[in-house]
């Protein structure tokens, strides 16, 4: 998930101005030119200055012939999980924006995944010409998997009961480096992040049990790495906690539906258990 701050900025902007589609199942396309122009304008208006920022911050003066760099085990693979989440999130955001613009559910899902993957691969290609980074096949593969999730869910509806989520709490090392005046971005703080596979378990329950369990209550499996050293070695942490699917809450407010959809990309603090370096712990986890 290195050097993808521009994707994060784009992710933050689009969902805040575009209400997510609700109940969109038509196969015909009735594109709204004004909305599509707005989506295009916001995307370009964000991507261009961010590209310039990235060129000045990471890629300027460090160009070399294109090269590959294998880093499959980097940060105990947490960056790969981060790339997967990034590809998934970007595809979802673009999909929502296109659906809001009038594209059919099928088209918005397809084009959303293509656009999400295109952006993520653009960053990787730029890295390929950088003296220090290089094109990471592992990062690209993780991006592809994440971007393909919406397509897989559209093809196999049972997969809609699963999604990816993200949570973060600043690590002590990150805070220490910030205090010393070092320029750091939280998205590079791998030992502070956790990527989650969230599941809505209602599809596994009988009708009576499913009706008795709140529709917004689910479970999540989280993966993280803590206490990373300079070589990327540390302690693997696995979580199993409750989860909240706020978009399952029925409301007539389009604003609340938008807010709930945005929040559902994040794993909120919840009770559960964690396997920390071979030791099982129970508690209320907030990373």
C-alpha cells in the first residue's frame, strides 16, 4: 500500500459528494450527463494535482529504466492486504459514482472495477521507473484481486455476504517519528493497520434465527502485523470479532444511507478474540 495517498484522497472525496445507489437493479442505462460530468470533473480535478504532488514527492529526479522488485514478504504481507483493500475500495467508489450517474448495475460494476484497477496499476507502473521502488508483482496481483471482488460478487451473489474493511491506530514508532519531525503518512504505518474480511452470517442461519439476529450485526476476521523491525519482521496478529453493517439499517434518509455506506468500509471497535504471537486474548479491539 506504499505511495498510494492519492488514491486515499480520491476515495475520501467521491463518496462524500455522491450518494450511493440503493436498490439499483435495472439492466438498461440512462446516463445523466450532468452527474457524469460532475463525476468526471471531480475525478480529474483530484487526480491531476495529486499526480503532480506525487511526481514532486516521490518520483522526481529518481527515474531509472523500468524494473521489477519482488517484495512478497514485505511487512509480513500486510502491505499486500492493504493493496487488496485499496483495489476493492477504489472499484467500489467508482462503481457507486457511475451508478449515481445513471449507468446500469452491471455496467457500473464492470467499469468501476476497471477504473479502480487502472488507477492502482498506474501507481505501480510509476514505481517501476523509480530508483528505490520498482514495479511490485505482488502489489499488482493484490490490486487485481481487490478490484475483481465486486465483479465476483455480481457473478456469484452469495459473495455479497462478504466484504473488505480497514481499521487503523497509530503505532508507537509512527508517533515517535512524527514527534521527531519526520515526514510520515499513516497509510505507510503498516503495524498500525488491520485489514478485515467481514461477513454477514444471516445467509447461514435458518429463517427463525436470522430474524432474531439484528440485520446489521456480523462478524469479521482481521489480519495485522505488530512490532515490525527495520527488516519487516514482527508479530502476526489474527482477530475474530463482531462487526457492524450499518447499511443494513433501514432508513428513508439518503444522507444517512450515504453515511452508513461510507462507514461500512471501516471496521469499528468491537469485542472478540485475538491470536497475538501464539497467545489467545479476549477483549474489545479498536485497531
